[in-house]
C-alpha cells in the first residue's frame, strides 16, 4: 500500500513471489483489455471460464455483461478467501479495500470455483464435455516449468475442446517490449493449437507495454 494525496484511496499493489500482479492505480486498463476484446469477438458470453484471475478483477468486468455463469480456476483457495473478504487473519481494512476494488465479484452467486493445478483441472473439464463461450487465461508469465506447461500447444488444444465453435479465447502474453520473444512465441503456440490469432498490446503504466 502507498499513500496518496487529495484524500484519495491509497494505491494497492499485489505481489506474488515478488512479481507485481496488479496495481489499483491502473489495473482497469489491463483488465478491460483482458476482458472486452474476447467478449466482442465471441458470439455470446453466457458461460465464461477464467483461468487465474483470483483477484476477482476480471470477474468484476465480466459480471457487468450479465453472464449466466463464470467458472474460475485458481491454485490457492486462501487467495480466494482473502479476496472474498473472508480471511479472519487478514486486516479488516485490507479486505474491505480488495472487495471494494473488485466490487465483491467473487461473492456473486454466478461464480463457481475450481481449485488446483490449472493444467489438470482443464484436462478434467475437457474430459467432461463442458463448453464455454469465452475463456480468459490470466496467468503469470511462463518463467517456471510449472507455468511453462500452461503455455504449451497441448494446453491450448485442451482449451479449444472447451471453447464453443463461435467463442473466443484471450491469453495474458507478457510484454512485447521487455519479452518480445515470449510474446511472439505465445501467439505462434496458440495458432499451432488451431486458433485464429490476433495479438494486441497497450501501455499499462505499472507494467509498461503489455
């Protein structure tokens, strides 16, 4: 948390393993670009799958479009408990601030939570014959073996079996400025899994070009 002037809310930054996940100063830019293009590209948005996004900020933006259901996959139930404002160990001011920021999205009755390794959860969903109109993949950058498999052709192929024929997928793809090779590689990998790919980027001040 960092103090601000003019009686505004303090800026809240979330870090996981030393990596910035969002800043309340400009997260609206990131999440609008994560959510809106996929919704516009899809024929409908009744059922949505969010992989990552445990902060509830993408869900907040999705719920404004009145979906019937949002399924959210997250590794850590403790993260969801905190973001829902239900963690008895967390400071009350922090939980209020987070819930205000995400507009209480994770407490919405249309939310369903699946916990565990996203790779295994997606495999299980793919075997179950379920479909989604929109899929958002909002995961950390591929900088560890456990994360790299979530940026593989195999993983995206599994996602394609979950996506409606006239649906759309959006994937967080790191920085085209700081990590150009990874940015290009992610696009090519998604294309290799059978998707038509369009890559886009914008400046998010906390992250730079993203």
